C-alpha cells in the first residue's frame, strides 16, 4: 500500500512537470484563436506606414504589458521591446515587423482597410497590410500568451521586438543604432517568421542557410556641364555619360560574377534635364542590387563605383566632377539561417508538429529582409527565420484550373487565410522558443 501511494505521488508529480504535448499545444492555440482573430482584424483595419506605427505599437504594448512583460516603447521612434526574465537561461529574441504599405486595398474583404496616413515625406497615402505584417504581430502576441501560460516549463529571458519600418529596409538598422542590444541585452538566439502567399496555409517552411538575398539601394549622381542642346561640344552631357554607365553595369553580373552565383543590378530610375534643347548639368540614377553572398555583394557594389567613376574619366570629367556613388540607408545584408540552430529547431518542429506540416524552403526570387541586421552584427547572433503558408490549398488548386490568380505580396489584392496562418505561426514559434529555453 505504501509503495502504491509513493508510485501515485510520483506519477502525479511527473504529470504536473511534464512539458506541454504537441496535441495540447495545438488545442490551446485553437482555443485562443477567437481572441487572436479579433486582434488580427483590428490590425488589418488599422495599418500604419513605416515609422508611423504608433497605434499598432501601443496596442501590442498593452497586450504584452497585461501578460506581465516589461515593455519599452519609442525604440527607434515607433518600435518596442518587451522583456520577461524567468530564471537563468538564454536570452531569446522574437521579432515581428509592424508596418503596412502605401497601397489601396481592393480585396473586398469584410475587414478591408480604408485607412490613409501621411508618410515620412508629408504625403497622404492609402495604407494596407499588403505583406502580412498583421499576421506577424498577431502571432507574436499569440506566442507570448502561450509562453506565459507555460512559464514553469522554460527558463531564461524573452525579448519580444515590435520592429518598425521593415518595408523600407530601415527599421532593424534604426533599432541597432538605438542600442537595442546594449539597452536590453544581446540575444543568444534571434527568431522571426513571415507569412507567405502561394504557400499552402498552415505549412511551416525553412531551411539552413540563405533565406533572403541582400538588398542595396544605390544612388548615382552624374555631374556634367550644362549647355545648349545645339552646341554639345561646349559642355559635358550627363545623360550620355549616364547611359554609358547603365550599359556598362550590365557586364557586372554577366562577366564578373560566377554564373553559379546569383546577382541582380537593376537601374530603376534615370532622371535628368528639363527641356529638349538643354543639356543638363546633372543626371540621377537609382539602382537595386541583390545577391546571395556577402562577398558577391561587395564585389557588385565596388564594381558599380568603379564603373561609374571611370566612365566619368573616359568622358573627360575632372577628378572633382566624377560621378558620385552613394549607398542608401535602405540596404540590408543576406538573411541566413544558422546551420546548428536550424538543425536543432528542425528536430523540435518535426517532433512536435509532424513532418507533414513542414516543407523545405526553395528560393524562387531575390526578395530581401532586414531581420539580418539583428544577426549579422559584431555579436554574430544565431538566427532562424521561417515562412508560414497563408494560401488555402483550394485557392491554389482553383488558380491552377484557371480560377482567380493568387495575388502576390504588395498587391492591392493580397490576402491570406488568417486562421491557419496565425495558428501555425504561434505553434511553430512557441515550440522553437520553448526548445531553446527548456529546463
């Protein structure tokens, strides 16, 4: 009898301390979804532009403060950092970007955005969550709610980050400049997610290594000597010099980068002149540059500078009038999943979610993200970034049969199915954090 009592007590203690099971977590997230759905709809109806996310940040702060987090707002203007220390252990950062886009929504959804807002340049714009950041911040709150419920099962410090201005590739850099790591601590691990249009809803997608390309916005100012259009010999034509630069830049990828290394150099704008019979004294070009490797990235950027300056020399410009090449603040390095961290979390996600809910990531474009600013620092923080599918399989099947096309990100028609997307995001992020902070 004494043995049976001891065994029963041991069994009860074990049950009380046992970690949350995958089925239990899935059920918890499902039960919590009605609360999260209200948040999502509110975020979707009230999107805000980059560095204008005051209402969004305040709402996130209220939710996290109510959960017991120590919340600091106004980080990098409109960002926020929420901290919760729960014993000894690693510092794990979870980041969610908050900003919408200057796009007028045309989805026809019941909660379609009708918002407008004055942007950083003083221009009033329509605003829409056309890239799914409403899913990201809702998933952040959902993850926080699960982790608080299971505080007895993890140990360490949580750093939840509401990041501004991802859409202009500036917010993460601004938070680093605002000394986020010095003020709140350097993470041992950094995690983030992104909902993906065109990927089956509820699937979790990732791989080790490259997830996003680097992105650099480059400005070239070509200086010239203005004169009458009928007397070109009296000046130096910046339009001709600029056109030669555009053509020469095409050889960077085709002749200087290995054909096995992807790269893009695109001249997106070329502005010069005011009248057909006036040779201007200046031309301005803007470029976007993409790569999957930091060495390739540096070679492309240095090549642009070399070509621009030497084209000016060929045209006979003096040294103090050579084309000026400037990197914009809207630049970010490659986003790379740490190998060791990915192997660890891949095991945890397979065990908890099942392999049928996971898909390998295949890069099909050269989109960019500024999450890498948090990982590719002097501290070299291991990062893990994953996609959550946002498009129901029936939508995908219908599109293949000639039905409505799946709208991509940044489109006025962009929409995802919030329920499977948010549920998968909360479940996957909760599993990842708890694995890194397990007792």
